[in-house]
C-alpha cells in the first residue's frame, strides 16, 4: 500500500506538477494577490458592518469579488506567461529579476490601493475611482488634507507599507523560483494556459462581452456592491475611461463655461431668479402639470432601434398596428428626435436629460457612477419605488452600475427571469413578450406603492430573434429588422392589454419611446431624418388622440414626465417641460452622430465638426438639408450646449441639490 501511494505521489510530481513548475512565479502572484484582496474585503465588511450587513445576501461580495479579482490578475499575467513560455532558459536569471520587479510592483500597488480604500470609502462612500486619479494631480492639497484629517492613518499606512516592502524584498527570491522545463514543453503548454488566462479575463465562455463592474451589482446598496470589486480594478477602469472623456473646447472651439451657461439658459423656460445656486448652475424648478396635486406612477417603455421610418402613423412602413391603434388613447409626438445612435445615448437622454457630449455616454464614465442626476432619483426622493426591467443582461453598456448608483432601487434582468422561465430567449436575452409579462407581474406586486420604472426592449436588435407564431411576418426570411419591429409592436400591444386589466393602470403615466433608430446612416454630415423617433404618452390627464407637432428632443421627455406625474421639484436638466412650453417658443433638437454635433432650431441646423468651422443648413420638408449662410449667434448657441455638457460632467455639477 505504501508503494501504491508513493507511485501516485511520484506520478503527480513528475507528470503533472514538474512540467508546469516553470510557471511558479505566476501561481505565486495569483495566490498572494487573492490573499490581499480577500483579506481586505473581509476587513471592509467588518469595518462597515453596520451598513453592509443590513443588505440581504451581503456575503455575495466574496464570490463576486473572487470573480473580479481573477479578471484583474489574469490581465496582469498575460505578459509574464508569454515571457515564461518563449524565453530561452539561459536568460532565466534576467527574466526572474524582471518578474520579481513586475509582480512586486503590481502586488504592492494592489496592497496600497486596498490600504487606501477604507479612508476613501469613508469620504466618498465608494471604492477609489476617477476621483482618486484626479487627486493625484493636486498632491499639495491632498497631502494637506491627509495631514489634517488622516495623519494617524497615513503614518500607519506608511509603516505597514515599509514592513511589507521589506518582507517582499527579503523573501521574493524564494517565492518566485523558476524551475527548468524544456522549451518544447513550454511551447506546447502555452496555448492551454493562454486560454485559461483569456477565460479568466473574460470570466465567461457564453457571454458576448467580458464581465465588468455591472456584474458586481446584486443589491440596492451601492457600497455593498462596491465591496465585490477591488480597488486596483476600479481605479484602472476609471483611468481607461479617461480616454473617452474628450475636451470639447479642443474639438469644437473655445468658449468659457460662463458664456456657455448664459447661452443654454436662453432655451430653458425659467426666469433667471429660478436658478438659485452657483454650485449647480442649471438647477431650476420643474412645476407639476397636475392641478389636483395628485402624483402618478410613471413607466417608460424604451424601444430598441424603433425609428419613425418604421412607424405607420408617422408615415413609415406599416409595421406598428398596435402602436398606431394606441395613439387614439394618448398624446403622439410627431416631431421628436433622439440625441444619438446608440442605446446608451437614448438611455442617457430619457433617464437623466443630459446633453450628448464628445465623451461616451455618462452610463460608462467614471464621474457619473454615483450622485449623477436622473429622474429616478427625483421619483425616489418623493417616495417612489424605482426599477429597471430588461430582458437581457443589465451589465450591457454598464447600465446596472450606473442605475444602481443613481436612483434605481430594483434591477431585474435575464438572470432574475432565468429560473423556470418559459419565455423565448435569444442572444440578447428574453424576447419582448416575456419582458412585458414579467414587468406587469412586478407592477402588480407593488400594490399601493407609487413607482417609477424604465423598461427596455431587446427583440429589435440584430440578429432579430423572436418566437414563432406571434405575428404575421411582413417579409421572408423571418429574422429581419422589419419583422423584428413588427414583433416589438406586438409586445407593446400585449403590455397595454395586460396593464389595462390591473389596478395600477388608471394611476400610471406610460410613455413608449425609442432609444434611437436602426442603422443610422445617410449622405449628410448628420442624417437628421434617421434621428426621427416615435413617442406616445398615455395616462391620466392626457388628451386622447392628441398630437404634439412642435420640434423637440429626447432630453425634453424627462422634465415633461416629472411634470405630468405631479412631481414638483428642482432639476439640473436643460430640456424643456413640453406641457408648459409656450407655443411661440421655437422647437429645438440636439443630435450627435459619431463626433459630429447637430443643433437644430426649427428648420435651421448648425453642424459642429472637430477642428473645423461650423456649417449651417436649412431643413426642407424635414428630409433634405440645404446649405445656407452661417448665423454666428446660432453657431455659438450650438457650441454652448456641447461645452456646457462637458463642463457639467467634468466638475460634477449635474446632480440634485441635496
């Protein structure tokens, strides 16, 4: 029997462990790194236990954290794996010195970031993020603040770091040993371990996109969710996102924030005295349109890629019989334009009313992951239950992370629907008919609680998958954009059929609106007709069969909804409450097409392109653009909207007063 165990031991050592012993430095790095982040996460749990342990399933921070840690360490390990696999053995001594420095740098950085995390959370209620990077630019101010408020913590941190550095230098030569393995064996094993690191970095074989910070969202408490991350990851992600945060002045022209503010205010229907704070320069009142003083639920049903060209009642293809029928029950917007060409832009506009900027949508940027204004926050402040309901994965476009930090209490996505789900599930998630069933069930369960919800459809998205037998196909083959839109329309009709049977229906303002059009392209600098989208509001106080034909923008929708819901509050939104807008006020729409911006005032359009002079066009029949003489005042107004968006975001001035 002893010989049997000896043979097994020798087999494991000689056949399994010895051939991969050259990777010992990489394995040691993973073990030490996981030890640092896991112990830190446990410490943070205990340090903030009064907050965290009140969160249901708070223990989820550990499996989620392990997943995000593996992602982080897998990215760091790519270069060492390549070097360990291809370097000739005679140069191993030099490689070993490099790896000790390489892994030492990252381990000490990870350790330092975790050391800094408790104080940062205490100050900002989140893990180190872009603010951490920004503060490095101002060392004098930061050091002064630390010396005054965190002197003891800083001394302790310095002592601990010195001790850790000493121990690392003392024992690194013993930890990061490289064993001799043949060059042939290393090359043969390289594809296998490279695959493992790719898998570790993506953390999924089935998902179309790598796992990101949104996958750490499992609760309604932002801090608890943040503990599932690690601080090296959050700072690295913030640093990476900086490349998308372009300086608008460098692209489109210089203008002071003060001038930009004055110009934008001209388009906001408010008196100068209504802007009561310099700290939040666009903050002003939104007045309730409900004279009875009653507050209503609000449901936004955001439609993926539903352009006006596909909507029958707007002169498009006959693909929307249900939507067309519903227009007899509410207010149809016939001259509404989206702000961009991606879902993130549409969500940004309808949930926060934020102007499109040269950067990526605020959904993805570090400065807006908490404390950024959304109408969800206004509803929440007024006692509403707030939710986001989506048939796909809510980590797409970083939606879950953005919503979790900005007023959305409940996030329901395909993971919540998966258990015993019988609905059709495609690449992008559950189909729209299943989504509306789940949303209706959720709304019923809220009973007498007021609620705000954003529903987001998925079916009208390439590859245009939807269940058989629901609609009569418009064309063949089945999976085309026209058939998918017809199915999306079917789901809209089904949602209202279900809702009308429930008590909440008569106390709810509904809006069906598109995020953008599909395949936005055209011969013009900005294909403005492709930005034309439908919107329909149904609910108490809405005149049935009414039409709103004035030119307007997606950013006008959120202040309008707040007013219709009976919410009287202050917001920083520069969009207009269309229900109380004077008929004499010119219509306005703002559009972004890649890095080109269009500012439209009635039929006049100013086009801003990077590093060139503005151009102006006249819209003919809402379809053709005819070049005309540039109106310098209008061009400056257009520039002001771009500059102000950049300013409000960069200096965190787009938020609630409280």
